[in-house]
C-alpha cells in the first residue's frame, strides 16, 4: 500500500499571527492485487484554535505540510488514523 496524506487548503486568522483555524486534508491509497490496481481516497477537515502564547506555537511562515499533517493526526487520535489508513 502507498498511503499518502496531503493538505488541500489552510485557513488562518486575519491578524499578524495568522493562526491556523481550519485545514482540508486528503488521504490516498493504492495497491495492486492480482494485476489490478485498487485506489482509495478519503477527504476530511479539521478545525483548530490557535494560541500564539503556547510554547509550541509555530509561526505561519515556518509551517510545513508535515507539521500540519502531524496536527491533524494528533487531533484525530491514533485509533482513527489507523482506521483511515
């Protein structure tokens, strides 16, 4: 299986901190069984409440897709991530 997570869009606050408030994400998977390729896709969204005073807060300009995917997975929890993957 070739599972991949991607971020489709990011919404953020309209202030200097640009705190992320909503993320649209997608999971894709594919595998070949008996010569036939099977594909799967799941899309979802996650909402966040940014807190610039948090010691782990990351400035918007330094965020990577990997950071945001980690946030989404943390918010979903390991059981739900396992179910989706």
